[in-house]
């Protein structure tokens, strides 16, 4: 199978490139280059620019704002976004609750939430994981007991990213304990301003605050906020968790990191920091990473091509997730190694500036730490390997 892009696809790539050159605000781009934490306002600003162009929720059905792009177009778009140092929109809005509501939402839910979700007029968080229910999500215990036209919620979620900013949560709650643990789970939407909700921060190893514990104490949620049917939330959750194959490996991001490493390599070679032998060792390491990245890219293109022909292996997304996140982590290891003590200065604003300047080095250590999470969330890599073993290797 030929893996080259067609002339139309290359023209599309030029269109995306031109748009990003014009539309991406310089300060956001610089924040991305410098690995600075994007705040809520940054994400909202960028998603609204994309939404105005019709490119915020491209994979949603066309009637709700999607673009009906081919898998190759999606791949090109994601790749160009990363290479241009463009932030991603809110994954909770764009990749999770939006597609779920398009498929399972009532007319009222679609009317109330979809346009606002695409434009981030509503900021969503995901209330799935609980203490003791992460990989084994179906063991969740937070209960929702029917009382008239409401459910009454009691229990706790954990690791809820961005809950401190969220207007609404989509989550899984237990409405029945009698059958198999996958049964009796209900998918609910809840307004975070409802009395009885407490959000408590979890400080992560990079010193950031993205994750939270969320407690529910007699929280009343109208029955109209069930998505799908009561007790059938597991099916809705599976639809949500079935991540998109194209883009899950975030190869564009790793390529952009590699180009930064190349800048650093040239600088270290030029200023005599490294001996000739050390230069050779570094060149070897970077070549090794580049080859692996290229192989991963070809694997991803093969998945894209198979998708376009309606085929493809079920475990492809798991393979891309495992290898893609390993590569993302490998990049942070190399940057940290090369940065040396400079990587420990959390953020040195005086060094920021030039296009591919090395000011981003100051964020090497916190970035190394924060990227440990990519092999845990979205289904841990060990669990992905179980899926590969079962569905591909028949073990
Ligand atoms: C930074 C961060 C942000 C997150 N954001 C959110 C969020 O917004 N919303 C949300 O709902 N959740 C979120 N999560 C939770 C995330 O989905 C879970 O952490 C993840 O599913 C793992 O669950 P756990 O932490 O309970 O670990 P466990 O499931 O207890 O796993 C512990 C270890 O055992 C391994 N393991 C578990 N089961 C198996 C198995 N069957 N075979 C082999 N190995 C196994 C795991 O790979 C892991 O290494 C976030 C997590 C992190 C770290």
C-alpha cells in the first residue's frame, strides 16, 4: 500500500499551514515553545479561534459542526498543529463529551450543550476514576439513588483534571448494585455549582495543580441529565474511551521536540561543551530516536490508510498509545539529560524569545515529571498491552 499523500492532501496541508501562520497568537505559540503551563483563558482563546474557522470539532458529525474529513486530513491537521506549536483544545469538550452527546444525547441535551461545548462556553471535566476504580473502572462506587425527579449522589471521584475550572462534569455513577459490576452504572451530567460538591486540589510532582478530588454529599441531579439510559452508562463510557486511532500517538509533538533537541545539539557542538566522543554519543542517541519516530509514523500512516479502506486491527490504537507515549517520555528524558542543571530552573523568563531558542530548557525537569502521566491516563500502558495480547496475539 502506498503511503504518500495525494496532491489534494498536500494542498490541504498548505491551507492548514497558512491558517496556523496567520491565526495562532504569537504569545500562545511562545508559551508552547517554552513549555509554560497554559491557563484556562489560553485554551479558551485558541479553541474559539479554531471554532470560528470551523476547525474546533472537526471529527464531530457535520450537522453539529464537524468537517467530514478523511483520516489522512485529520492526521495532517494534527501534525501541522503540533509543528506550528499550536495548543490543543479541551480534550474533555472536543474528544469526550461532545462526540458522546452527538451519539447518545437527547434533543434537549444536544440543544443545550453541543454548540456551547464546541466554543468552550461550557468547560467540562471527567468524573470517572475513583480511589480503587481506575484501571478497573467498573468497580466504581459513587452512588446515585433515585428520589422523585432527581438522583442523589454520594461518594468521591479522584484525579479529576481541571475540576477547579469546570462548569459541568460528565461522570459515571452507580444506580444499581444487584447485577454484574458493568451493569447498574449511569452516565450523568452535573452542574458543578450544585450544592454538596467539594473540589479539593491534588498537587502533582511537577508542582502543578491540574488534578483534583471531587466529593459528593447529597448532590441532587435531575433525571433529565442522564445520557443514554439509566444503568447503561458502561456502553456510553466505552464509546467515549474508544480513543481515536489517528493522532493518539501525538507524533507531531515528538517531532517538534526532536527539532528542538537538534537545535540544542548544534549549540552544544558549537560552543565546545561536549567532547568529540560525547558529540558522537549524542548524535547516535538522536539518530536512534529519529528512526523509532519515523517507524512509528509509518505505523500510524498505515493505520490511517487502513481506516480509509474500512479495515485495520482493533489493537492499533493501543499500539499507537503505548509506543507514542513511550516516545514522548523518551524526548523528555533526552532534554533533561542534555539540559543538566539548567533544566532545574523552573522557568527562566529572561531566556525566552527566539523562534527555536533554548529558553524551554529551564522547564526540562518539571516537564520530565509531568510527562510521566501520559503512560498512566487514557488507560495505562500495561492495560493497553493486555489488550494487544488478547486481541492481536490471542493470548
Ligand atoms: C495526571 C492524571 C490525570 C488524570 N485525569 C483524569 C480525569 O480527568 N478523569 C478521570 O476520571 N480520571 C483521570 N485520571 C485517572 C486515570 O485514568 C487513572 O489513574 C488510570 O486509569 C489508572 O488507574 P489508577 O490510578 O487507579 O491505577 P491502578 O488501576 O490502581 O493501577 C496501578 C498500576 O497497576 C497496573 N495495572 C492495573 N491493572 C492491571 C492489569 N490488569 N494488568 C497489568 N497491570 C495492571 C497499572 O498499569 C498501574 O501501573 C488521571 C490520572 C492522572 C495520573
